[in-house]
C-alpha cells in the first residue's frame, strides 16, 4: 500500500503561512489535498504539519492531518515522523509538495507506477529538456542517468558537457532531463535516509537527494509530461494562476 503525505509547515521564510494562503477561494493546502485525493494509487492521504492552525484547518475541510515535531530540517524528515504515527502497514510513502495547488493526480499515479515490483528504494520524476533556456536555467536541476533510469547525479549546472558543439545546441545532441521534485520512498529506506548526516555534495548544490546518492541509495527516475508549478512567494500565486488560466498547468 502507498500513503501520500503532504508536509506543510507554517514558518516559510519567503512566504510565512503559505499553506493557508487563499488560491481561488480555497487555501493552498486544501487545493493540494483535494487534487492528491483524486489519485487512484493512494491508500491513504495525510497532511503532516507542526502548526495547530494548519492542523485544525485540514480537519475543518474534512481532511486528515497529524502533528509532527517542530524543527524538522526537510519534508523527508516530516514524512517519516508522520508515517510512524500511522496504524496501517504502508510499503511506500509519496511525498507530495504542499505548495503545488494544481498538481495533477495522474502525476502521482505515474510515480506510483514505478514502485510496483517493490524493489525500488527511492523514486522521483523527470521531464525532458527541450530548450537552451531551460537547460541553462540554474533554478532547474538536471539529472544524469544510468541505463536503468537511475540517477547518477543531480546538478544545477548543465551536465554532461557536449564537446565540439555550441552550447545553444547541446539539447539537440544529448537527451537532457530536469528534475520534477516529488519523491516516493520505500518504508525501510525512508527510515534509513532520515538518519544520515548532511553530506558535502548536498551542501555544495543545496540538494538533499545528493546525500542519498553519496550513501549508496538508488533513485529511480520516472518520466513525466507534467510540469511542477510551486508557489514559493506571494508573487508566485499570480504567476501560477496565469498558467492555469492559459491551460498550461
């Protein structure tokens, strides 16, 4: 069985209280929850928060929530805290971003499909890069893969370097992918990775998944056609709504 967990803390540096921010008449966390609840792959869905206001709000709209400890360094740690409070026996956890109010439930199902044989330790998603601008956007994390579509490395820089080709045409000569940041963890693996100390590569790139790779864990990368539209600042709300109204969400 698979449980979806939506980490939602109140104290966001760039957008405090964003989980409760209104998005077209509903809070952001309610929109995320309602979209995720449409997934056909989840046996349970819960919001993991450290704030009573978010907890009470989720219960008020009919959702399920648990209170987790304050001070968790990442959503991964909050997911493990929430999972330990569940009574059901779940094989996998899907960590659903609490700041993507228009996430497609089919995207969750795509990631769940990569877990079917039970051998996958960690899974995430990727989308093809089809332009020079996206490839060289340092805000977009690129993935280098092995022949099993497992991640060898994640970087904000463009890798690999294509020798003898002008950089504006690199994406035409090599198949590049960028990361779409939703994760699935096998239960036993989630417990292990939350005990790992911060690693050197993680510090350098500010990418948590590099800690897992440095410690020998395998990350399966599943192809998706769905874009992620995260809301990190108040200004992002209007940007995401513009994409939705343009039919591009």
